[in-house]
C-alpha cells in the first residue's frame, strides 16, 4: 500500500476525492479504481478479484508465489 503524502500519485491518476484506491498489477496496469470508504473485508475482496483475473493474475496472486 502506498500513502501519497505529496499528492503526486493523485495527480497522475486524476484523483480528486478521498479516500481513493487504485489497484495496480505487477505489470503496472490499473486493475481497478474506486473512491470512498470501504471495509477491510470489501478491500480484500477487491484485491482478490483483481488478482484472480487478467494476464498478470499469476504475478498478483499471493497463492501463486507460495511453493
């Protein structure tokens, strides 16, 4: 997790409202963006969803890195 204390990431991703979340995969592709408060459970589900789809899924998924 990155906390953008200087606002440079917010400018890069055109974020005006807080809190804002941008899920970026291992290839640097934006997988999901959303604004507003989310519970920890909801955030975990969104990360899992992003990790389990698309070409970078194997790189994102924590279970893919376990032997």
